[in-house]
């Protein structure tokens, strides 16, 4: 079955050619312009436009193009997303492999240090193992650092509630509360 903006069953080649020209005119489209271009009367163009629903077919064409463009954009976005996920996975695998190599090297250096007292220092070993741990945490999606918030001089954080409320709401204003006169039944 033909799409709405394609040649319709029983639509003559001439009528479809006129519609195609009408469609191609963009914002300047009119049956008068199509008639002039094809050497046909405006009346005939109006009859064809009505019979073959040119206005609706133009809308269907615009809708179709918007759908095609959206689908192409979505496909491109999905492709790029998959590409970045693959890159992230490759990077994670590489970091994990380097982590393993660093741990092995750190153990060798530590063994040499404890047996011979030669080679790298304990600080070098510690830095290598710390880097291995950081790479392992990055590769497995774990946190790499711990942040601790403390108050003044490393003590607990203190919140001065009164100061905070004054900052938000302004200074406290003393008001005098006046008692309301009693209402008698049925009278304001």
C-alpha cells in the first residue's frame, strides 16, 4: 500500500505530478502556482487538490520526514552510546589488568626488600599498592576516596540553630498578642 504522499491508486500520472510539484513548492505552495507551472487552469488544480487531499498529504509527508529524522537521530545516539560503553569497558579491563601487574610487582619488591633490604623502599611499595587499589576501585566502580567533614579544629560540626533561623527568616520581632473579644451567638 502506498504511503499517503505517494501516488495513490487510480490517481493519474498527471494529477500525481501536479501534487509532487505542489509538495515541492514548500511555503510558497498554491494551486495557482502549480497551474501556472504546468499550463493548467487553477480550477483543475483545485479539483485535484480537493479530490486527492493535497493538504493532508503534505502534512503526512512532513510527519513522515520528522519520524525518519527522529529515528535516524535515535539510531545515531544508540550507536554512539554503545561505542562509549564499549570504550568504558575496555578501559575498565585495562585498569584491572594494570592493577594486577602493580600488585604482583609490589609483592616482588616487598619480598626483595624484606629478604635483602635492597631495591625499592617501603614507601615505593606502599605507593604502588595504593595505586593498584585505586585502579581496582575505579575499574569496579567503587569509591576511591573518603571525605570527612569536620568542624573547627577537626571537631564536630556545630549548627547554631538560632543564627541559622535568623539568617533565613530575619531577626525576631516581639509582638503583643491581643485577646479577641468573645463572639455572641448569631452576631458578628
